[in-house]
C-alpha cells in the first residue's frame, strides 16, 4: 500500500521542534535577505554568478513571507437556522504566518516551498459544529464544505495539527512544495502547486481544482494541490497545452484511488491577427467527465470572456451545463480611476427555486458542495464589482452577488489601505440577505473564518 509523506508524531502530541525550526529559519532568511539587498544596492551592477557552483547561486534564491491577522464578527440573521442556535455576535480571529522560498537553478530548474502556520479562534466554527451535531452529527446534513484544511485525500500529508477543537484550531502545513524543470519546449512541474484555469471573476466552471469561494475577498494564494503538470509551448501559431494529473487518496482506505483522482488537459490558442483567444479543456474528474470551451477578447475598450462546460456524470448517466460570461471596463470619473465588471453564472447542477432543500438528496451537487468545488445550490447568479482608487495607497471596492431567481445575495464593501511599504490594512463586510428565509434560499454554504481564507456566513 502506498503511503504519503508523514512525520511519526502522534496526533494528540505537541511537537515544538517544527515551530522552533521555522522561526529560526525565518530569522536567518530575513537576515540573509537584508544583507543581500544591502550588497546589491552598493554595487552598480549585479555580481556575476559564482563559477564554483555553476548550478546554484545565492543571487537566484528568493526568500520572503508575511504575517496576517484577521478579526471578524458574525451576526446571524433573525429567523435563520443559525439564529436559533446563537442569537448574539460571533467573534472570529485568524492568524497566519507564511514563509516563502524559491530557488532557481540557472534557468534549468526551480524549487519552490511555502510553509504556513495558522492559529484560529472561531465562535462561528463552534456554532456550525453544534448545528452539525444537532442534525445528526455530520456536515453533510448542512451541506458545508471542508471548513478546515487537511491533507486526508492528498497524496502527501504535509499538515500537522496541534489543536482541532470546536472553536480553537492550530496547524502548520506546506501549501507549496514543488520542483519545476524547464526544457526548451515547455515546463514540467511536480509536487504541491497552485492550478488555476478559466476566466471567471467570481464563478469559474473551468476551475475544478480547489476554487475560491465567490465571497472570498483575499485571493493572494490559491490552495495548492499535489500534482504532476506538463506544459508544452508550441508558439503563438499553435498555442500551448497543459496536462495535469492529481492523484488522491480514498478517505477510508488511505490508498491512492483512481476513482478519487483527476486527469485533465487545457489547450490555449491565440487566434492569429485578432485580439481573441480560445481555450478548450477536458478531464476525468472523480469518475466524471467535464469538457469545456472558452473565448477571451477585446471590444471597444472592454474585455469579454465566456467559459462553458458540459459534465457527464458516470453514475447517473446524465450531464449538466455550466456557463459564465463577464465583461469588465476601466474609466475615469472626477479625476479618479474606476474599474468594474458584470458577470452572469449558470449552474446546471443547481436546484430550481423552492427546492433548495432537495440539494441534500442531489448526490452530484452534494458531493461538490462538500468538496468545496461548488458553493451555490441555485442556478442563476449575477455578480458585479466597482473599484475606485481614492488615493494611490487607498482602494475601495463594492462587490454584489445575487441569486436572480429568489432573490437572495450578498453585498461586500472592501477597503484596502497600504499604510507602509510592508504593512496593509484591509476592512471588509459581508451583508447577506434573502427574500425567502435564509435557510431555504439558494445561497452559499456556510463559510466561517478558517485557513482557507474564507470569510463569514
């Protein structure tokens, strides 16, 4: 039986060595980075690569990281199923330390590693745990995705959990750990890496590998997947193609299972003598077979995008259509820079109005909700964003997402202020509403503060 990469630590133990090691490396790397910057600034030109080690040089080593702390509060709506459990304000706090390293080996290969540590206190998570226990003890009953990151189905187990209670969560993990090779014809990359396909703004039918939730505002880092990726670049005339293989483990047997794995290909072709591009994709994903086509182009100063997929469901011997279309545009008003978009999303797997409770018995929809692959139960959604640059260091944006059939939706004001060269303040809110009662609206699964970077419910 194949086994993933694991350290021999008991689940309930409190190993301090990894934490101490990473803090030590952080201090050392920071000092080395400062010294390297000071050295380069004193010279008129970069120093040549050392001939003693032609395959590796310090000049090709990039080190960095960030520390984020988030404070959030949730107020359950009156009359909702959440209000029945907790009528007061729910407080959440998430602290994240990400250490990053990238080493380029003279253009022949590249090693990348991101380690992240989380310390989360979430009263929202505690409330959702009580909700699951009250409805039979399983998250499948409330159709919430995996709220806390783990590697139970990934090929490599690179997550070490120190505490996982109803409200407190402490974990250290690798979100990137990969080796890339650069032959003359393309790129070969193996290991934990981010995979992003498609041209959707908030909804993305092409992106079937750990997509962002539509309500996620902080999208700096997409969750990594253990994959083998091969990209072949044939030039502008013939385009490029990327083929990926993502092996996964069965959550029960812990063996690598073909039925839980994915193989996919994406072909990208710039259309000659035009400003349009064509994308084609196909995959075998958890035994199902999604196929899709998309176009991107420019017209009248606006960018137009259309992605559509048809997924054949093997067990049901049926299929469903998904589609997203958007247009964005930038303009100047009152001497300020504005940017905005409008997007329409159709979810053919969703339930019609008045039947959202049937999602529990809709097996393909339920599976995708629990995997975090889909986040809505309905069919027709429209989202829009307007962003204005109030100052070169201050940006304000307003995002609105609505189920046009109910209607139900969310409005998200979001302020970004660069206080210093290495210090940023983000302030946001998610205001949910529904014409019907919130627990029957075709809206998104609950999303408390968690290491996925997802906001409120």
